[in-house]
């Protein structure tokens, strides 16, 4: 077992299980995805630290516990089609792809989208598709989605994403001000234009960015 393998298992035991992550599919996905390959080389020694890390384009990769918490909150099935908004390095998309049938991930920064696509190709994650674009617009040609994970915060849930969520589907997203006051919301679509919402606790994410010049599809 390599040193990174040992660190990954320690992460699962001490950062995830110890904090209440119980979904075995999520735990196994976190064991399988090599987080050290989703961070810059100069940060690999800290790949399994209990916190976020800087990545390219001035962005961050989320704390492992937060990735696991959001994945567990989606209650994914192996037949699900998932949209991720704010793919970043591609780490969360890779984790989701270990559980769900297909993952469609959108990243605003072209540099990050390119690197994430390269990582998926190298690691053989063929059920994860990544494009550059404005995540608030969703991915209409791939909709509807059984689950949506938004890895960046906005003042409110984008209506377009709610429209692209299938009836019976679930969305997990941080909502609130850029600096403080954010909470992680789980939104279930019970009927067309009918939703149930609950808070999963306080969080701190980078803001969701986008522009109307980005392609919608």
C-alpha cells in the first residue's frame, strides 16, 4: 500500500466516518479517487489534510468531509444522472462518478475545465463529462438530472437549475453571502414547480461566478 493509499484510508476513517458519514458507497468512492492527482504538484503532500487546498485559477478544492457530506446528502443511485456546477479540479465529479451512472460537470474557468478533462481521461473516468461554461445556466441538452450538486455559493438557488432537476430529484447547494452567512441547502423537487427545502448546516464556499456570454448548451 502506497503512502497516499494509507493517507486516503486514514481520511476515510478519521475525517469522514468519525464525523458521521455512513453511506458506504460514498466512503468507498472517497477511498478510490486519488485526491493527490486533483491538486497542484506543490500541494500533493497536503492532499489528505482536513481542509480545502488552493488549485489553479485562484480557486480551491473543497475539504474532503464537505465533498463526502454533499455526496451523501444527494442519496445517489447507480442509475442516476448528475449535474455538478463548479467542477473545479474535477475531484467531486470523479467521486460522484464512482456512484452514479453519469456525471455532467460545468466549470467556468477554461484552465480548470481543461485540466479536469485531462484528469478524467488519464484516470479512465469515462462516465464523467466536463465542459466550460456558466453553471447557473445548467446543461439543458443533458437535462433532466436526478441530482444536482453545486460546488459554489450564490445568494439564491438559480431557477434554471431547479427547472432542470427531475421530479423526485435532489439538489445540494450552498446559499448565502460570499463572506459568511452561507448554509448548505438540500432541495427536493416533489412535483413540477414544487420543492421541499432543508438546511444541512453552515458552510463557506467560493462564490458562483458566471457571465451571460458563456454558452448555455
